[in-house]
C-alpha cells in the first residue's frame, strides 16, 4: 500500500461515497417503492417506519460503546466495518426484493423486518466509519479540508443514490438496481478499510466501564447543545430525502422523468459550495461557521413552499443547495471539537459512543419527519390505493 494513501482524506472519503449510494437510494425511495409502487397503505408504512426508527435510536449507543471498547490488532473500527460489510449489502437488496405475492399485512411484515435488518447493519457501518474521522484527522485546517472532500464525495453519492436512481430502476427494476448499488458499495468500502490505520496508542488503553462512559458523555453540555440544534437541521434533511418524489409529483405536478432534474438542482451545486464552507471554517472557526450554516439552511428551504412547476422547483432547489452544503460540512468539525477535550479529560478517545449517542438525540428529527410525511398525506389527495393501475404496473416491471 502506498504511504500517501494511508489515512488520506481522499481514500477515507471513499467510505462516505460507498455508504451514501445505497443509503441515499434507500432513504429517498424505500417509502415511495412500498407506498406508491407496491400499494402499501400509508398508515402501515408509517408504523413500519416508526418501529424502524425506534430500533435505530436504541441500538446506536450500544454499538458505539462496543466499538470504543474493541481491542484487536486491526484496530477498533475496522473489524466491525469488515464483518458487517456483506450483511449490509445483502439487507439493502432484501429491502427492494419483496416476494411478488405479498400485499397488505404480509407486505407490511416483510417491510418492517427488512427495515430492521438493514438498519442494524447500517448503524454499525455509520457508527464505525464516523468514529474514524476525529482520530485520523487532527486540527481545524486538516479537518476542514477532510470534511470538504468527504462532503464532496457525499454529494456524488447523493446524486447517484437519488438523481440517477430513477433512471437505473426504470431500466433494470428495483431489485437489480439494489444489486448494482450493493456491489459498488462493497468495492469502495473495501478500498477505504484497507487504507485506514488507527492509532496504536488507543489500543493499549483499557476502555471505560459502561456506566462511566455514558455518564461522561451525557454530562457534556456542549455535546447536548450541538446535537439538539443539529436535530432540527436533520429534520429538513430527512424530509428532503424522503418526500422529494412525492413533492415533485403532487405539489409541483411534474412527471417522474423530471424528478432527477429537481434533485440535481438541489445537490449538484453543493459539490463546489463545500469549499466555500471549508474556507469559512478556517476564517471564523468551526463553531461560528456551523451557526451560520444552520440559519442559512433554515432560510433556504422556505421558497420551496411557494414555487410552482419544474422551473420553480429548480430555482428553489438551487437556493436550498447553499444552506445544505454548509450543514453537510460544518457538523463533523464541530463534533470533533467536542470530542477532543473529553479525550484529554478521560485519557481515552471515545468517538464512536459520542457519535452514536449524538445520533440517538438527533433521531427525534426522524420522528418529526415521519409525522410530517403522514400529515402531508392526510391533508392531500395522495392516498395509497387510489392509484392502483400505475402501482401494479410498476411493480410487475420491477
């Protein structure tokens, strides 16, 4: 392995690209696939999503603690990433592969179990991947540089997982689309794992006990302030990810073929814009840049409520992209700032448990997103089962 590739921000960011391609395709289209394509009732879909999100919130802190406490010659994070790699790929495919005969209650059961299996491995993958960032990149300048590269890769993953996905499943069907994305994920994640080297020093330290680890984490006030505020931004992210296909079809009233145009307007400009936020972090500091990003993101989504048609959607999407880019780049640098003083105080780096507990706090945004999704359905003409011809036709094509 070439030394310049070891702990390079470019090779590390391949993990983000690997996880974002299937992850974004999942978050954007799994509800659309089951509700609009397969005809699952929105009420049942909401129950399944609630169970899935509750399990997601519960398991993250446990996985984070186990990861921080792992001691092996391969490190703390890499064994978890490699062990769950094939399972994550398999369960992603299963989500989009329900038996053709399933509908109603049987489809609901399949949907719920598939979500739980997928989420379990996704939580382990994301927890361990994210925990590597504060350890292998130190200092604001290096972290801002690494975060900008990582988020550039993330946007590429988002574009593939959202804008390109309709084209792919239209040509191949949902199951083959999932197989293709699973293979791409596996190749990229293996490269990332092989080029990461964790701190040997951390392997020599005994982990904190379970109660002490959580007490130290939960008593950190900046940690709470950061994650509670961040959860509101994540609410917007969740809605953008899952409701865009419905927003395009029922609010903008544009054909499915133009959904990719809307998604591209939101996400493509983010790629060059992440460098602007990396510069702002170096200029005003991570905390102030993050505060500016939160406010900017909040204001940028407001026009989406008033635009009409494909052209209006594109204009609204372009405005969202600037706020979104800031919200993607700044949190990882701020989070690392919170973890560093804790490591100095306790003598142990506990990136995984901080990331996992932070994820638990921000999961409230997922519940708000799910309720908003249900509320939109109840107040609009979009009802599952009222468009049976397109859904059954699309299903047979998948």
